[in-house]
């Protein structure tokens, strides 16, 4: 796959930043945003896995999980890798959960628990916890969330980590 230019990356980042700062929550505003992302994605080479990822993210972020899922799956099928692949798994899992398919979300995210660590680790755990909760596995989900939260606390880190482990062990 050819890599995206830094200019393209800056433009896609700017589009997402503008969307995040927007107060226009109308479907018309969402449609304009999706059209902007679609136009940027169309600039990518044919077969680029980044294009369906960006399109999926735009659908997902505007409340259309059902349209996002096949695009996320296409991005992974086309060989999306690295940071965007991990984001895809998180976002796809969330969309699958929203569509009543949390078991598929768990299957996607459990391997991410042992993947090389990065800034998305806590997002993996949070989304996995939601999927687990949707499956009635609340204690397991709570253990994940407490374990992810513990390192960020100014105090009680050891206690929260121990509580998380106790929840995991007592299942």
C-alpha cells in the first residue's frame, strides 16, 4: 500500500478536528461531514485500506453503525495495519455491540489485551468492558476498567489494581 502524504494526513486530521469542534448535530451537518471524508478518501489509491476505515469512522461518528461495520471489515480485509488497525478493532467492536453483536466485539478485542502496548490500551479495555457487560459478564468488565484506571490515579493505585485482580480471580 502506498502511504498517505503528510498533506493528506493533515487535511484528514483537520476535517476530524473541525467535526469534533462543531456544534451542528443535524443530519445535514453529518451528511456534509461524511461527504468531506468521502472526498478525502477518494483521493487515496484504489485498494487503500485507509479509505474504508475513514469512511467507516465518519459513518460511526454520525450514528450509522450499520453502515460502518462492513467498511471497517473491508479495511481489515485489505490489510490495514498499525495504529489505524487497532483503532478499527476498537471502533468495529463498539459498532458491533451497538448492533447487538457484542460477542464479535469480544473476539476482536481480547487479542488486543496482549498486543504491543500503546496509547489505545485503555480504550481497548473500556470497549471490551462494554462488550462483556452486554454479555452479562459485568464483573470481568469492571475488573478491566479498574485495571485500566489504576495507573492514572494519584493515590490508591495498588489498591485498585488489587481489587481488579480480585474481581478477575473470584469469577
